[in-house]
């Protein structure tokens, strides 16, 4: 049975990257893909850095997507390296507005996190995606060798929490019906980056103010990176961690709020970012 890592007196390393908005601007990030930045056939939304509500610190970011007849997105990104064989712990603070609904008829929800994204090389979405639906937050795996834009391993766009590459284990980070609106949800996602069966992803969740982190979705025994032509690229390959909002076409605008994002080397260090 999975448990939450316990806090000890052993010092933890500082976060590898902090994107918590407390500079009051986007300067922590390598760049953005929003209105005025980049299009690529996608309708671009906007973001606003605001002082209320916040999950931690002084500022949070609100990502707003427009009604559009094509896919629409607004994301910020941090350039990194793939770092095969390492472990990352990601912290997210997310708040969904009271008018939250299924983000798009496209069926894959709204991507609020894309981890180690190398889609310009593979033609595939992120190897590890965090996707929000009407009543849940799910983990989406698209990994392994990509042939014609189709990855070897996939959980599918949602799978309703159970299915391919998940076995009998849920893929839901926030279980169906538990995605309370208008409050901060805190999640930690751990990934062991691998091109073989040592790959692993697991996660923990709680509402802000709750004492207990609930161990939720996890996947083991599969690659957690993407490559093409049966030749995994080197661990020094440039990639990106992206957060914000990305969904299919929808006739209504929709937003999501983000705070406290970081990438760290331990659960304790990541949890401290919130």
C-alpha cells in the first residue's frame, strides 16, 4: 500500500525551479505561449498575475482561455534538460472557478501541466500530462518510442481513471467528485525519468488547509520519456516544463488559477513550495 513520504529532520535540497509568481511578473519563467507571443494555429488566451486569492506568497496567476472554434491555450514554460535517470517532484496549487465545467467537447479536458515536453521532436503531447475534467484531475501518460506521432505507451486521453498501462490502479490525482470549486487544491507529482521499465509516476493530493496528503494516482513499469526512431535521445536533450491552460475547441471561455509551482528533488521540498 502506498503512503505519503514522512517529514524528517534531514535537510532537503532547495527547489530546482520555482515558478510561484512572487516576483509579480513572468520573469521566473523562460517564456510564455499566450496572446501576442505565439499562435501555431491555436487561439491564444491571456494570463493575469494577481494578489488575491493566493495559495502562498504574494501573487498567483489566472489563465483565461477564449471561446474558440480551434484548440486554445495560454501557457508559460521553463527550459530544462531531459535528465534521464533522475527524479523530479513537482508541486502545483490549482483553483478552479465556480463556473468550471468539462473544458471542451474534445474529451481530453484541460492540460494544466506538461512535464518534460519534447513534442516538437516526437509529434506527441507531453510524456506526463496533468489534465483537468469537470470533476477530477487525471494523469495522462504518452511515452516510449513515437512512430508517426503515436507513442508506444499511453493511458489514453482519460480512460475514466482505469485502463491501458494503469492496470487496476486509478489514474485520478483528484478523484471524481472531489474537485471542489473555488478552493485551492495542492498536488505533488513524482516522476522517475526513464527510457525503460524503471519509469514511475505517482502523486499526492489535498485541499489547502487539510493536514493529510492523500496518495492517489500512480503508474510503474513503463518508460516515462519520449523518443523517435527507436533511438532515445541523450539525457542532456533540451525539454520544457509547461503550466497554464490548454484545451480543445469550446464555445465558452474558461479559466484556471495557478500558484506555488516548483520542481524539487524530494517530496518534502516540493510540499514546502505550497
